[in-house]
């Protein structure tokens, strides 16, 4: 069973795969993970997920918050390497600290913006380009801080931290 959230429709759709029993290695007693991705705009989806989890006998719902310092450092490293840049040439600690409150996707977009900025300046990508991109783009955790905090408050005591 897969559970997914449709942002445009603001509802949850549950799909069941009737052919899973025909697949070798699957049995009626096999464990099937059920995942849902809920963004800040979809906090009502979390309530529905929790209700469905209780009805299905699931005893916990993990919640993933924004990446912490070390995770942000790794995210910068991944996206720099993905774009054929050597992460060790950049001050990842400074970038990780400067990007507090950024999601992984927002960090990726900062890397892309920095690459464009460096290209237009006819310069090699440097830490200063990345820091500038982070500084000029406020994350959703700032622009929608009330909704993020409301989601954290809702999850407190209802969900377990994923990390």
C-alpha cells in the first residue's frame, strides 16, 4: 500500500496494489511500508495520516524536520559534487551555519543560483557565491515561520523524530 499526498487537491489518496500477492517473495504477512510526504501547506494531511496509522495498528509516525548543521553540510557537499565541483574546496562549515532553516531543496537551489552568479561573473564557483545565494534567499522556515512552528507543535508528542 502506498500513501501519497496530492498538493493540488489537498487530499490523501490511498492506492492498493492487488498484484502484490502474485509477486514471488511476498506473502499476506509481509511488512509493507506506508509513507506520506506532507509539506507545510499540508498539515491537515498529517492529521489524516495519524488517524489512518492508528486504525491500521501502526504505533508511531516519524516526522522529519529541517536538516541540522551536519546534514546541511552534507547536502552542500552532495549538490556540489553532483555539479562536478570538489566539495573540499569550499568552506562547508560556514555554508552550513549560514543556511540554518533551509531545507535540502532550498540548499540545492542556492547551489544552482551560485553557479549562475559565478558564471555571469566569468569566475569559478567559490564559497562567497554560495554564501551570497544563501543570504539573498530567505527560506520558507522564515517566510512561513508561523506555519512551520504550528506543524512542529502538532507533531510534538504525536510523532517520533526521524533522526
